[in-house]
């Protein structure tokens, strides 16, 4: 599973991420220079999507195991 941030304006995955520092620094798109969001917001969105994907994978696994006779 690979979760990536994308630019909402152009869809590029190439982002300019500021170095270490304050969490509210703005991440920008390397292609169109649009604001993607601040570091904190982007990280929270990525964590949320990763959790959703993991939950879906677990549910699918449980469903498959149930069909195979496991409980």
C-alpha cells in the first residue's frame, strides 16, 4: 500500500516540502506552484487515508477468510 499526496490543481505528485521546522509551513506543487496545504494538514490527511486503506484491507481479508471457512 502506498499513499501519496497530490496537487488538487494539477494532480502532480511532485511536491516541494519545506525542511524541518514549524509544522504549519506550506507544501507547494513543484509543477504548478499551487499550495497543497500546510505540513500538519497534509500529514493528517495522509494518515487518515492510510487508516482507511488499512481498514479496508483488513475487512477484505476477514471476508475472504470467512468464505474459506475460517472464523
